[in-house]
C-alpha cells in the first residue's frame, strides 16, 4: 500500500503554484471527463517517492513517451531514497 494525503503543505508553495491543470489539451481529449493536461511533480520526502498532481485526480493518461519519462523519474527518485 502507498501513502496519500489531502495536505497541501508538500511540496513547497513556490512549486505548488506550478502544478495542476493547464487548461490545454495537447494530445486531444481522451474521454468526455478528460480535464486536459496536468502539470505534476515527482520527488522524495522522508524516504518515500512522492507524485504530486496539484489537485485531486481520479485518473491520468500518458502517451508512451510520457509514461517512460514518469517511469524514469520514479526509478531515479527510488534509487535516491534507498
């Protein structure tokens, strides 16, 4: 199981303001409920790898290249907290 929180104190405010919906649909709309592009952050805190979506998010879709980028970031941060 993973950790999760609705606490908005992580990441720092300067980064938080850059996260969340952009209002753009660079790869088109996946479903009727698609709200468009979302800026996310991947980092680490207290020995855990953290993904911050900037807002409550039910689902997220990636292109294959984006999925590979996320996988690389997750592996990078996982290696740094081991």
